[in-house]
C-alpha cells in the first residue's frame, strides 16, 4: 500500500474520528459533521480528499483490509503502525490538479487514460460509474511502476514497485 505524491496542490491535516480503523494511506476520505476525517464509503457522498497517513489497529504492520503484497509500514513499532497516534490528525491531500500514483484501487475497466474515477464502498478509486461523485481523472491505467532501483523486473532495467495507476485529483 503506497501513495506516491507526484505533484500536490494542497496538503493539510485534520483530526481523525476515533471510531475509524484501518484507514490506509491513499484511501478517499471525507469530513463528518464534527470536521473529522472518516472513510468515504457511501455512493453519492461528497469526497474531501486523499488520505496521506495510515491509521491501523494491526500489530503485524499491515492493515487487515490491505490486498497488496507490497511491503509493510515504515513506522515505529511503539505506535502500533498508526501514523496518526501522536497527533490524532491525518494528512489530507486536496486541490484540483494534484497528481498521484497508487496501488490501492478497486475495479478499473479501461486500458487507456483520461477516464473518470469514482469512489467505491471500500474508499478506493474505481472507473465504475455510479459509485459516487467523480473525484479524479485516470492518467495512466494500472501498470508496473519503475522504482529506479537497478534490476531486471521491467523493460527499463529497474525493479518494479508493483502495479500502480496514476490519477489527477478533481476535488
């Protein structure tokens, strides 16, 4: 699970609702009526931004909701893999034009870019229309993301970080 910030317009921070568990960096979030960050999981609800921190109750270093095989958190064990523990706040990326790459996404049914992205019920990006309001534009369909580390995994001669899609935020 990883969010690669390629270009960001606004990075702000907000308190995290205490009931939120397994909020993974790069999930879509919204604010509740108290102004706290919660997962955006309801079709048609208004998304606020992209989470830049992880709040996990896992002791293994990987949230139980993570479907990725890519690495674990780089965080202090004393925080139980909760990047929001010390401050109770979460970084939230907002601003039309921000550009990111993510390996956390739902159903992607297109092969080329410039298609709308929505939020699914797991707070992930999807191309399935009707899954909520359009919040981003797909720039590049999921494919191997070059790590820049010499190796032999992909055609550029570098190892891959895994499959990532690239998107531009519209909220």
